[in-house]
């Protein structure tokens, strides 16, 4: 909107945009003037601005009618030497609204996506418009904030985040408890990132996937000739990751002999290589995790009480997914966004019936099961929507829910033969073991106590993808 104003502040010319917004402001009445804010007639004017006849570089923002206006002006001499001024106004109402929206959401991607998914249900036209807006917001927000990897906003997760920021900078040993696949390793990684060792290496080891001898050799190393095949000296992880952090997952599964060795590290900060006689000083922060009740294991003489006290200086419990169902929506959005990008899908709509179905499930497999279900749902979805038929729950039941597991097997027998049910269970067990060993086939073979040939025969028979485990 452009105005040409004379020296006596009368409006001489308005372009079409200015006329469309304000109407014609020509004549001799006070209301037709562009008044100075200090003039007596200012309260009657449709346009009230503070104007100085000096060049002004910084735009001024005011509210006129229902609009937010940004204006600048500059004086100049007319053809006949008259002092004139050009006033340029820009309608920034939409821009200000968008800035307020971004500020209101506080750069929270999950909140934005949740609100937009609800709005996408209104109409196809609105869905298309909001999908484009959502992608722009995602790109902007991803540049401005970094996710910590722990998805969820329930009070338990907020408490865990607060604890991580409180104890992360210390060197205290921390014990993380909770069922399998609840996110214990994510918590351990965040503790490391918030520690003074953040620029040092972080190593996660699943203690239950290794034999006693292999775990000892991996952690403490061995001297040359310590055992058959030890042809050279090998440093263990405690030496290699000195000054870093080592995460011992499923520590409740280690033997009493290994418990003593770990206790020595915590008490004295030293190790001995297998076959060695001299202690070696190390400076490693230990974070441990278990899905077992260590107090019950202590009562049953399966776990050392002194080691438990050393490990649980700080105890962080990660609740199972069935106890934090309010986070299922956030996790669903996270995984759908992840797989949508990975598989180049254009999914923009999730019906309420699907969310209800996810909320009603017990999730014995916790976050891994939810991720697996949504992985399959995104792959099988057609067009831009995931429907209820795309949601297929796994038959596998978590080990802490034995009753549910056998009830499910019994239900399968009504529709399948015993042979088929056993085959299905065998396939689940192999996949579960590979997942626990992070896809390491040799470790899975040891854990299953099966021959190598038989193992790969079953892999081929059940169509299990080793690379995708």
C-alpha cells in the first residue's frame, strides 16, 4: 500500500492496494488526513502515525483495524520543489500469526504433528495444505532443536529426563531397571551425553548374549597364551574405552565369577587380563541395566549384595509401555515419520480407530513390538492413510508374561496344528535371540546351543533376514 503525502500531511495519492484496504482518503476533513500521533485530531483519524521528515531505516509496526501493518517512509522533493513524502505499508498479519504459532508450539515437533494429524481429518483440501505446512515446520524445527532420542511426555519419562540432567554430569554408577525393550539403552546413552565424558567413547554390551569366558575376555582382555587360541595379547574394553562409559546391559545374567570381577573394577578401579597377574588401573564409568528383580536374585543367592549396592547408587526405573500408554501416540508419530521417510511413503492420515486399537493392546514386547507393528503397517499401507487392517500384532509374548504367552499358544492350536504352532514359536525364538545378540549369528548359535548347519537351515526355512535383525 503506497501513499503520497504533501507537506501539510494531506494524502495526495493512493495506489490500488491502499484504496482497497482504507477506501479513498481525499478531501478537507480531518479524517482524510494522515495525522501525527500528537495532533488533536488523531483520535478521529483512520490512520494515526508518528511521522518525522527524516529518512527512517527501521520499519515500524502498528495495528490498524484488524490488520498488523509495517510501514516505512522517506521524504523527497517534488518537481516544483514541494516537500513530499512516500509512505509504504505492508500487511504482515499472516506473517505475525505464523510467528506466534511457532512460538506457541515452542518448537515441539511432536505437538505440531499431533495437532496437524487431527486437523487433517477435516477435508482433503485442508490435508494437502497442512501437509505442506507441516513439512516446512518440520524442516525448520529440525534445524533449531535436537531430539534426545527418548520419546514420551508422561510424568515418568519427564522424571527420568530430570534425573538424567541431574546425575548425568557426575561419575556415579547408575542401575537402570525395567523390562526388555523399554528404552534402557537410550537412557544410558543420554546419561553419557550429559556427562563430562560426552566427548569420550560409549560402549554397550549385552551380558546375556555372551558366555562367561567370552564376556571376560571382551571386557578385561587376555595375555598371550592365556588359553588355546590366545596367540597375542589383547586389550579388553575397559582398557580400550578408558575415560569413557561402558553400558553393561542385562547385568543380572552374569555369573558369580564375573560379578566379583565387576565389583573389583567398581571398588578399586582396576582390572586383570585373563592369564595376567598384574592389576591395571582404568577410569571407566559403568552404567548397568537389568530386566530382572535383583533383590529377588540376592535372596536366592544368585547375585551379590555388595555388587548390587555398588551398582545402584542411583536407580532409574523405565516403565513398560503398557504403563505409559499416553506416550503411544507420540511413539506412533515418531515411528510413522521415521518409516515414511525411509520407504518414501506419503502417509498423512491416521484414523482414530487405529490409535484406539494401539491403546487397547498390552504391548508385551514394549517399544520394539510397537516399532515392528508400525514398520509393517507403513509398508503395507496404501495411498496416504494407514488403516486398522494394516495393524497386525506379533504373536510373540514377552518373557515376563508367561501366562499370556501360553494362552496365545493355546488359542493358536484351535486354528493350527501343533507342528505349525511349534514352528511358529521356533521362528519367534530365533528372531528374539538374534535381536538380543544384535544380529550376531555366531553368538545366537551359542545361546541357542544349536549346530551351525541346523541354524542356517532354519534361517532359510523361516525366511529370517539376518541383515535386517
